[in-house]
C-alpha cells in the first residue's frame, strides 16, 4: 500500500503494541505513547479509518483491521531487523540501536531489513560469524 506516511505507520505500530489481548486502544493511550495531542490522534485515526487500516469510533476504542494489522506487523518486522543488526552486528548499545532502527524503519528500502536479518541469522549460525559477533558492544559517545 502506498500513500501512507511514516507518522501514520507509527500510529499503526503503536496500536499494535498497545492493543494487547483485546486489540483495541483508547485515543489517550496512543497520544501518550507517541507524545502527541489527542486531537492529532483523532485526526490521524480518521485518515487511517478512511484508508481501511483501522476501525475507529469517536470517543471509543480503536483497533486495526486485517490490512492495518498486516501493515503494522511489517513495520515492526523492519524495526526488529534493523535493531538486531545495529545491536548484534555493529555492537551499538541497545538504546542507540533502537533509536536508529526507529529512524530508519520507514525510509529503508523494503529489501534492506530483510537482507540485514538474513545476514544476522547467518552470522549467528556459522562458527566464524559467532566469533565475530563476540565483539564487545560499543560505548555511546560522550557529549
């Protein structure tokens, strides 16, 4: 699906993560997670509902549609692939790896995270790769 912004993908990912067993969330939960105002959340949810990605009722709960869930899972998968590569292969500290993954998950060409995941898995399985992965993690630069 084209025509969805990185911010809208963040909303889908937040709904997926916050939904838990029920799969539905309140506008205030999304606002708190993303650090935005409730009015901004309501406007974005209307757009996502019009695109068939969420079911949203004013003053009610919001849940992902099957299409929205698939998109949110794809975003999460890209994020996890990038985070694992940055942490395990490049040895970045966890917080730095997560921040970099969040920044890149929307901009990376679709094939890149999948290739990085394949490389990470290969390095985990092979003796030479395991030795290489044993490097000490990098320290965050001091400011």
